C-alpha cells in the first residue's frame, strides 16, 4: 500500500466551514459590522485562493511567459469597481455627505517614486503582492509568511518615517480628485477609457507573445 497517498481533506473542510458559520453568528451578537467583515473576508480569501489572483503575477507574467490573462482580469475588476465606487461616492456627493476616501488622496513626490520602486522589487523577490502573500500564507507557504511579517514591519516603518520624507522632499503635485477636474461623468468615462486601452494593449501583447512561442 502506498503510504504517501494524499488524505482527503473534505472532513476538515466541513469542520472549518461549520466553525466559520458559528463564529459569524457569534460576531453578529457583538456587531453587525464585525460579522459582515468576517464573512466578506472569508469570501474574498476563498476567491483569491481559487482564482490565484495576484497583482505581482499580473505585472510579471507578460514579461516572463507572455501571458496576460491575469492582467486582463485585474483590469476588468478595476473597471467594475470604478463604476461601483463612483456610484457610492456620487451618492454621498448629491446627498451633501462627505465623499468616502476623498480625504485620503495623497500628493505625488519623490517619495512616491522611491517607495513604489522598492515595493515593486520586494514583491517580485517575494513572489507575491499583499493579497498574494496573504493567500499563500493561508496555504502554508513559509516563504510567504516571512514576506508577510516583513511587509507589516515595512508598512509600520514607512508610516513612522513618512513625516521625514514629507519635510525634506517637496511634492510634484497635490492629489487630484478627477471629478473636480472633469466632472463625475467625465471622470468615469476617462478612467474606463484608460482601462480599456490597457486591456487592448495587454491582449495584443499576449497574442504577439503566443505567436513567438
């Protein structure tokens, strides 16, 4: 008999699923928001794991293997969320409420370039972005657990040193809220057109690379 035959994990999966539901109902007794965050977090984690959704792969695969399927999937997701978030923000705007997220539009400066460059190198070396590292940590990948630990340390360190960067490096421009410049409808159309152009370019690149191989 082959002792290396993988064991069925269905039983453990059922137990975990039941525990998730029980904990969800328990959190519901404390706060509806906590229960909602728990369920949506579990659902997002499941989707990420099954779809292998990772921003690193979306930027890396077109160069390494010529595949742009994940790149196009992320662009479609961005288009859908663009419409959804625009509706939410516009609803707050017409009702005279504070527009969600408007106060978190940051300025663009040298610190943005340096930070994004360092983050890009780090996520390629680690083999995953934030979502990819979280997903693979849940799968038991030790390398991703190490990456996640240092991701947290780096984020806290960066937040601590942010005033130092802001004091010593002037920003190229202040944050821009597109509806203030192009109007709500114009900003929506502009962003969707930009995403569509990127999608077409990714598709053309994938077609070209498939012919090369």
